[in-house]
């Protein structure tokens, strides 16, 4: 009855990266497809990754004074239309509820694509005085955007996310909030997910519908494409004015408050897969892995082996390690492949000879490297090894980012990176004109990723129009 | 600038319980109304209560081997129709999505009213062998039911809940699961929310659409009406057969598996309000209270008072108490009323004379009783006092339940309890016939709450038809 064939192999990532990605999503049991295109099921293993991301973010949100709330999932059409840029950006991809029970609704309701309008309506009820500010809110929910092309994690018609929304008495405070939340996203990417980021501000063309400024953290995937992994938006007082929100300041003068919003979604799980995965499947950084260590008894039929493996599991559990023993009757070969597919950072093998020698064999998922660990000091050596894997994955991803970030001074050089050098991020100067941004896309096949916070001076002129350049911008091919 | 008028008073609960309830929901800042009828906003304080319930339940779900997943929010009409009883129960109150962007959809999609059909479809993909069983899943989400009458917490068109769904190789295992989850709900009501429960099984008329058996925990509110606070359903193999789910057993024979589902929602927050609240507002049991202790400096302008209050907050925080200091410039009267409205279990007052005497004054929200506590041993006395409040609230609610649960042997006696004695639960014998259940409703204005697990023999015949009685049943007026 035992499964003994090796788990089915997946597409080679160098042959077909998109198919490799889909294979990993299903074979590692992260997702299943539902009957509606673009609506995915997050299976226990996929959802457990999200729970670890949630708990990391939620802790940081609360430490910085934010409270969770719950907003309705439906937005009346008239409410969505109150802010002009916002409705233009989102209305074309809304799903509309038109019937409640057997009755046609007097007004169409859209399933929230994002909830700025709902927060604004609520604030118009509760914000009256400077004493009511700031409101620092967040919600965990799913949103719907009726996209044409869909892929697990990367582009779903429904996806899980958190959306933070805040309202402040001053522009300075709102801008500081926007920057603070971007730093939390950068920290989450780098220190939890081992994904190094490029921080910057979006161009007007790429910013969020209705925002004055959109800040972003951009990550480079294994295929050198860019993934926007978290964004925070500064709205100025535009939304507040559109929704009639005003407060009395300390001098009893009526003022318009300033707003922000910021979000990170299950999309980062797509990023996690495409940053660290390999041809054996998923590779998870230990800090976010639902299972950090898998213990496999070898020759488990021999006396004492199962008991020793169970004892090892208990000791690691007591040491705070997320550990699981695989005591099924599947073959060792099947188990090796299965837990590699699932990206478990460390495999501990324990057989009769190991037990006799007071050791176990640890195999690292990132490098395949095997080391022998004395059982005696397992509570120290395993956490240390896990931290080493975490660090190693970050460094490898950082090398990928650094080695494939180029500086260019002509459009041809940008195109050359994309077409002939396997892709990457390309830094150039930019005049700030949207026409040049569009021209660069047309000629080199890239979009602007961001204007990095850390600016460099690569020259004096825009490579597209030759006019004086104002800023350095980074280009890439985006997911 | 400081607020110094006492917070607005609320409707007297003995005058108009329904209006009192709504007043508490809004004045304690638990909810706000959105622009769509029946879709409520959970504000930070209301959501924090839900987060405490969530974390308690989630811990117990995981300890009993369950994993969280995420299912889509939309169900194709054809999928909803697969189980006959289920669709009959839910289709009339579905909200329907008919447009995606600007295009009409080929098939209507309903926003999930509950997700049995989605779990079944998923299981038809992944369950093949006895090795794949059981699947013990749960999801935290919101669902929509297009109700006519809506009230905060008690009946929303959208509400937050958890829905557990499991699938097993045997009926015995599924039934044991159904009972186990009911026990978790009973424990949550009694030990977290201080709401004593009556456990039992629903009649066929009252059971969940598509279930073989529905188990329930019923609580008695302050107004002696019943609130169904958690239910778990045993489905037999009905859903599995309707959805074509089958597995090979150990003898390689194809079998239909057995399913359960179980849910608890934000409705219990309504129950919490209506069980413990009083004419000063909310009263929260300490274990579920977002803020367990509010520290108020008295005569805060005098030297050393604010510092001493801050030190007290820090000491309690370090002792694991959820504590907050109110250092605003609002008047003491306003603060007293505000934190009473919010139901904070314990108020600690600290003024210059208290500091001099090395004490503070503790006022209990449940009884109004004041005691003087030596600051020296505050880390022990405050948690002990909180446990005492928790116990006291449970006992008070238990007395309400016990004193207003009656035994009756005629329909007139049942009606008398409802019409002349202020209501309550009434136990009678019952023949098991649905006609008598309907007749009792017509004549006495009650519905069956449950057939209690703990049966008593109150006589031999059904009070409605006079035929031999099979079971004892409990009647009441339900929310």
C-alpha cells in the first residue's frame, strides 16, 4: 500500500519558468484550482505560509500603534465613484452584485477591489476633532479584481491581503506613516522571506489610482523579472475632500485631514517561490517555513529507531523548532523527494548506525549539503543551522539582484540587457517625462519599477530624449 | 477643549431591550453602519473582541489537528445546486454576481453563504485513498446571507465567522468529530465568554440544510430569549455522494466518505453583550476583554500622580495584564462613564492620597464594588480580582439560565412562561412529530431550541398530541 515511487518530477525551471512555477504551486500542495477562473484554493501548506507572514506583519502593525477592523465586502457604485481617479482605475475590473435573493438591487454593489472608499465613508462619520486623529487601521481580508489573465499567487481575481488605512491631522505625519509602513514591508521581505528589496517611489504612470505618491519595494525573481512586493500610498487630502471629511483643529478651525493606505498580499508567496525555488521544488526560508525540520527514521523497522526519532522530534519541539517526523510507511526515496518538493529547510535522518554513534545526518534543502550532528547538542546545532540557511538564501538572492542590476546610458543598452543578457534591473537617468517612460517601454520592453530612494548620478541627460535628467530610475520586466 | 460631559446615556434595558442593544453597539464603539443595509463595520474595539475569540478558537482547532485553508468567496450556481436540501436552504438568500468588469458572466456566481459545496468540490480533486483521510480543515472568512431584517452582530447580511469542514473514512469518526467541535464551542462560551450553555441536538425542522444531525449550544440572554451560539453538523455521506467523492479503503474497495461542518460567528459578540451588559453599557468578561484594566490618575496635575499611574500600568503590563492608562485631559466623570460603557472589567484609581498610603482603589465593572488594593502586591491581587469577575459573571448568567428554565406538561404552561412569567426555556416531553413542533409554535409562540443531550423524564406523553413521548425537548423564543 505504501507509496514508493518518487513524487512526480516537475518542469525544468530553465526550460519553462512559468510551467515550473505552476508545477511547484500544485505539487507542493500550496493551491488547488476552483471552478471559477482566477479564484484559487489555498491548501493547508500554502495557507500556513500565509499565516506566518500574517503573524509577522500583524505584530509589527500593532507595535506601531495600528488596530485591526473589518469593513464590508460590498461597495455601492455611487460610493466608488466619489474619487475620480480611483474609480477610473478600479471600475473596469470590478465584479458586480446585481441580485439579492430573487430581487434585483436598486443599485449595483461591487465586491471591494480595495477599500479606500469604505474607510473614507466611515471616517466621515467618526472624525470630527483633532482628538479623533490619527486613526491607524488595518484589515485582513480578500479582494476581487476581474483580471483577464490569472495565475496562482501572482494574479488572482480574488486574493488575500492586508490593507492598512490611516488618517492624520498633518501631511508630514501621513508621509512619515507611508514611509514607516514601506520599511515594515522591506523588513518583512528581507528578514522573514529572505528577499532583498529595492525601495523607491513609483512614477505618476505607475502609482495607485488616486494617490499622490506610491512607495514600493521591488524584488528580483530567479528569472530576473521584477515583483512589486508591497506598496504604500500617500493620498494627501484628496480623498478626504472628495468624501467631505473634516476636523476641527486645536484652534477650532475646520481642516481636511491627510490619508495613507498600504498593502501586502499573498502575491509575496509567489515571490517566495520564484526567488528561492529550484528544480526539486519549493525552497523555504526557515523563518517563514511551516515545517522547519523534517525528521526521517531510516530502517524504521529495526528496534529503537522509531522511538529515537520520536524523541528527537520532541526535543526539537521543546527547543522551539517547528518540526515534524514522517513515520509513514512510504519509502525513504519517496519521503526525500516529497519533503524537498515542499521546501522544508532541513532534513534530519536517523538510522541504527547514527543512533549507535549518537548522531544524526542533517541535509540542507538550499545546498543539498549534508553534515553530521551530535544528538547531544541538537538543541543548539539545529537552530544555528536554520539561521545559516536563512542567511544563505538571502545572500544568494542578493547576489542575483546585485549581479543583474545594470547601469545604462542609452536605450539600446537597456534593450540589450533584456534581450541578450537574460534580463535584470537597469538603472538610467530620466527627465521625468511620461512620454519618455512610454517610449522606453516601446523600444526596450521594460516598465519603470521605481525611482530609488538611494539615488546615483549616472550622467546628465535622459537616455530617451537627451534633455537634462532629474532623477535616476530603475527599469525592468514586471510580473 | 477637554470633554467633560458624561458620555450620553443609553436606553434603559428594561424599557426597550432592542434599543438598549443597538445603543451599546454604537456607544461602546463596537460597530458603525455602512452604506449597505446589513453590512456592518467592526470598529477597533469590536474587532479586538473578535480577535480574542479567534485566537482562543484557533488554538483549540489546531490542538485538535485542524489546519486553516482559504476557499474562494464565489460559488457557481451549478455547484451550489448539487446537493438538493442545501440549495433549497440557501439559494433564496444568496447575493448574486452577474457582471465581471463590463461583461455579463455566462453563469451567475453567488457570494458564499457557507462553503460546503466548495469544500466538496476540492475534496473531489484530492481525496482518492484512505491515506488522504481525514481532512480536518477550517477557514476564517465572512459570508453573505441576504436577510430582510438586520441587526448588528445578531443578524447581518455579511458576518465574520469560522467554518470548519472535515471528511472522514467512517461515520463513527465523523460523528465523534461533530461532538468534539461542539464541546469546543461549549467550552468557548462557558470559559472564555462566561456564557453557560445548553447542549443538544436540533430537530429535523431546525437542522442545517443538508445535515443528518445538527448539534447546538444555546445560551440564555438577559431578556431570557435564546441565542444559538455555535453549531456542528454531521452530514453522513450525503454530500460526498452528491459530489462524487470516493476513496479506496485498505482493501482497495471504493467507499463514500463522511463529512462534518461547524461554525461560530461574530453573533456570539451579540450574545456577550446581551448576557452581561447593563444600563451603563457593555460588561466584558476579563478573559475576552481587549482592555482588562483601565488605570485612571486622579488629580493628575498634582506632582507624581501621572508618573505613579504610568508605573502602575507598566507593572501590570509586565504581569501579563491587558492594561491601559487614560492620561487624557477629559474629566474623571467622563472617563468613568466612558470606560464603564466599554465594559472594562476593572478600573484602578490612583490619586495623591492613595500614593501616600501605598494603595489604589479598584472598582469592579460587574458589581460596582470598590476595594482598596496595596500597590505592593498588585501583580497578584489584580489577576485574582479579574478571575473573580470572570467567575462572578458566569455564575450570574448561570443563575439567570437556571432560574428561568421551567418544566411543563401542557401547552398552556409553556405559553404561560412566555406570556406571563417574562419568558425563559421550557422543557417538555415530545412525541418527535414535526406537526406537534409547529403546533407548539402556533399556540405558545416558541420554537424548539434543542433536544438536550442530558435527558430527563418529565412524563410519558407529548403535551401537544397526547401520544407517547420519545424525548425531552426545550422550547424558547429565539434571536
